[in-house]
C-alpha cells in the first residue's frame, strides 16, 4: 500500500505529450490514466469495454456519429462498449481515463496515435 496520496497535478506536470496516456494507479484489473489532449483524435471504439472520461482541467467534446457531448472540468462521461467516438479539444485539456488494463487507446483503428500501454508516471 502506498504511503502517500497521488497528486494528479504533480503527475500531469511530469509530461507534456498529447494523446499519450500515463498510468497513475491500478485497482483490480482497471487502470487510472492521465492524458493531455488537444486537437482531434481518431474515430475508434472499444469492443470489450466501456471507457470513462473525467475532465480535470479544460474542456473537451466527445463526438459520436449522431451527437456530441461537451465536458468541462469536474465532469465525466462513460462511453459504452462498442460505441464509436472521437475525443476533440480546441485547447489543451487534461483528462483521467478509467479502463481495463491492456486497452489500446485507438481501439481497432490503430495508426499514429496508438500509444504504448502500461507507461507509468
């Protein structure tokens, strides 16, 4: 058991890359990841899991093929498994993701935004 609380601001200050999630904690088979986003991500889905977006700082939009959900700091949204989506942020936005260990950030879409798994900060 860790001896200290996890300071999310401190963890975010340790990296500046966009679309590169960093693990800060694990619970059972789930990981808590911090990510800095800016611009448009790729359209993708996760066939086997839901995905949680918790906005820590800034604003973002989750685009779906038929609608959009806007999120601001202090808000969260659960994208259901299998639903195609694309995160977008006009300015840098800091987000916590909660998802099972081993989930590929780009789902089946792949491409240049695919980040390695299990990178801790």
